[in-house]
C-alpha cells in the first residue's frame, strides 16, 4: 500500500462563508463530517491543518488529529505543505492528499480512486473530475471545467482548467473536483513557485502546475460532491439530503 498522508486544510476566516468548518450539518460540524469520511476511506493517515483556536478546541474535544499552522499562509496548499513538513519525519510518506474541508458528503471511495493514480510511472500530481449532467453548471463560473486528453488505461491528463465552458462547442463537459494528490517532491516544488499568469486570470491554483510543466493526471468519477462555499450552497445541500 502506498504510504499516504491526507491533510484537510481548514480555517474560520472564509470571506464568503465565515466559520465554515464549524457549521452544523445534521448534528455534526462540517470538518468532522469530512474527517470521518477520510478515515472511512482507509487510504492513509488523516490530519486537519488549522490556524484558529476556536477550531482547535473542537478538534481536541472530538479527538481529531491536527497540526496547527500559521494564519498568514497564502493558500490551502501552503497549509497542507506546512502540515506535511511537521509530520513527515514520523513516517516516510510517498503521497500527500489535499482534501478540501468543505465537502461534507464526499464519497470516501474517491480517495482510493485518486490514490491509484500514484502507481503510474513518473506520477507527479493527480485530481478527479466528473461528467456534468446539469446544464446550468456549464456556465456557472464557480464550477471549474477541464480540458483533458487520453493518457493510458482510462486515465487522463489535464490540458487546461477554466471557469468558462471549455472546450467550446463540446457535447460533454467535465467538472473538476478540488481534491489533489502530490508526491512530496512535487508538493514542495509547487509551493515554491510564484503565482503564474493564467492562475491569476482564472483564480485557479492548479494552472500554476500546468504552466510550470507539472503533469496533472485525472481519474473520472460518477458524481461531484457538493462543495459548500456560500449560504446558497448550504441551503442546496440541506435540500439534497432531505
């Protein structure tokens, strides 16, 4: 089995939905639901990377393993790397997974599907997509689309990510699921790179990898989990879980 570290970056200061990790979702906080699903996957060791005392207190109470990180880190990926650097000496991890803390009902089997990408020769970085079946998502700038090409054995390689409907005129679109896997070497390299031009245009961090020659391999799954970024998303989540 590939020695894997799963890090869930979480912070209370979300601009669109403050206090997001501790939102009550049917009796459990969002962060606890994500953590439980990660544990259920049995894909590797699981830690939350946090930077708020309020959140830390809840993690301690729930006996959830965590790493406390500085508040002023630039991104969730920087938070993941900081957490990894704190625990890497305890285990010789071969893979680091960045699991977003706003996916309370994601399918735990998806982590295994992501993990299998690392078995491919010369693997650097991987992620997941799903076919878009709701046409409204195609023009929704908050749903990231991806252009990809065949790689091998039903695995794909990313060409470009965009908030726009791409590729133009396609009869099938794919939604990006913001969960990433990296080799430790790739993760260290990625956070050392400056923001790229396309990354700034699209506000999509993964474009930094593509612009710097880091291959992103992709597995496709049946359905994208609901991501909670706004109050509207939260309302939609409750409606779908009724």
